[in-house]
């Protein structure tokens, strides 16, 4: 018996790697406003976000801290590491996008 590949399964043929070195590690990670996991899941040996090459907006947020927001433009097979420490602060210091989201 031969195994048939599912034609609907789509895997990027070329990926780029994004690692995170962020404290606190329990902060939430968003790519283009979609939740992808916590910082802890994308740091350390053998753990990275695999994304297709292209432009992304990465946001790292945790209640009680000011959110970190950056844009990345990944090249094929590029490996990058985002390093930052979230700054303690109240939600009133956050940008309007965070406040707007919280009022829903």
C-alpha cells in the first residue's frame, strides 16, 4: 500500500524563522493581529515561528505591560530573533489600538 499525499495540505516550501527572546515569557504573541501563542513557545533550542517570506506585524502584549509592536519583512530562509523586555505600565499608557480592543 502506498501513502497518498493530501492535495489539500499546504506547507510553505520556503520558510523563514523567527525566534523570540522576550521577558516576561508568558506574554502573548500576535502576528498580523492573530494570536499565535506565548513568547515561551518561540524561544530556546529548536523552537521558532516558521513563517512564509513576507511582511508581518508582530505584537507582544501582556496585561500590566506596555505592548511591543514591530514590523518585520522576512526574506526566504532568513532567521531572525526579536529581543525585548516589556516595560511595566498601565493600560492607560497603551496606544489607541489596545484601548480600542479592550472596550469591545
